[in-house]
């Protein structure tokens, strides 16, 4: 049996060990849980714009935010792993190749943080969010490149709907992006590319270890990469100057939750579907900016949020169709 890229591993196992009529139901359940995990991982990214702006307002730099985010992500995963060890789990040997692959994921997500932090420091929130949000269609392009297959029609429609909704939800339809810092614009779009790469490769890098251990290794890669832009983070004393609370929030929502949730969910989804589910980042970011920063959201922007959520729903249509039309395995 040849397993296609858009078919979760759980489907193969179910087809091999259970009657054919039970397999689609089990596969649908696995994909539904995976979809929710990736959606929540994307929503956690929505906290980043507000967290970054609050950090800058308190006098801290984008490079300090990047380093603090990586370190606190590592610390939180280390605490989670210590708890799991107390409950009987052990450190698993993952091998040099797997460890380097996981640390490479950390370097990719660190690149996203570096580029996005800088873009957020020189651009309005709406513009930076819009640029980052381009990962929704970039992920579909990556899927085509990696699988050499066209995406499902519903997935293409969903990506287009999400992009249209982004234009309205972000408010860019009123201002455009002309006249803004060119380097900031380039960094914002670069963050979208690296974010799409992180979501895509999270589902392709596997390691024989617990989620907590996996997260520690990924965040170790983040820490190493972050010290390229902020080598004096530990000795600078910035944590004692009031940065620790900001770093904790950035580490929790920018590292721990996305790394954990994407690691759980993306192996069961196609790269394009994963990036579409991550579109929860923009609605969550706008809502938090309204509540915490007091930024007003117009009716048109709420319409954009509704369009984005509609796009997410469109992406699920193919699941229902596949459940009915997919023939049972002949293995």
C-alpha cells in the first residue's frame, strides 16, 4: 500500500488492524483532534503582537524579546519534562540526526521571531500582522513543492477566502502598505515564509521521544539561534530590570504552546491544511489587541474575521467528502 502525504498515519494503522468500515471514523477523529490542536497553536501566536508591543513600550528591544522568548520556552518545557519524569517517564535517546532536525526547527521558528519582532517594532500592528499572515498561502505552495501534487480544491478556495478576510480584518484595505519602512516590510514577509516552513516541517520531523523532550530540544535550537542577535542576554541583567514577566508570556505563547500543539497536530494534516488552520492567529491577535491595548475594531474588520473563520470551515469540507468516497484499503 502506498500512503499518500495527505493521509494521516492513524488511517494506515486503522486499515491494517480493524474492519474497513471502522477505519474512516477513527481517521476522522484523529484529524479532527489534530485540526483543533493546530488551530489553538495558531491562536496562541495571536498573543505575540500585543506582547511585543507591551515589551517595547516598557523599554525592551526586539532582540531581547527574541532571546527571552527562547529561554522561557526552554524553561517551561524543562519544567513540564521534570513533572513527566516524576510520573515515570524517562529521557529517550533520539539520535544525533533527529536532535539536529529538531534543533533546526527551533532555528526556523527563531528566524520567524527575529523577523517578526523587528517588523512589529517599525510597522503598525495591522500591517505586520497582514504580512505574517501570508503564510496561509505560502504553506499551500510548500505543500505543492514537497508533495508534487496539487492541493484539494477546497483547500485552494479556503486559502483564497482567508487571504481576502485578512485584508479586511487587518484594516490594510484602508491604508495599504505604501510608505512604510522597506526593511520592516521585507522582514514581515520573511517572517511569513519562515513561519510557513516551521508549520510545514513540524509535521515531517519525527523523533522517538515525549512531547516535552521534543519541545526542549526545539527550544534549545531557538536559544542557540537567539544568541546570534542578543549574545549578552544572560549577563545584561535585563531579567532583573522587569523583563521576566514579558519574557514568560512571550515564551509561553510564542514557543511552548505552538511547538507543543504543532508537534501534536501537524503530522496528521497536510502542510497546506496546517497553515490554513494556523489562520486563527489573526482573529486572536485582533481580539487581544482590542481588549489589552484598547485598539478599536470596526464592523468591517469583524467581517474580515468572520470571512477568515468561514475559510477555515471551507477547508474542512474535503474531510467529509473523503470519509464517504475513500475506498477501503486492500492491504
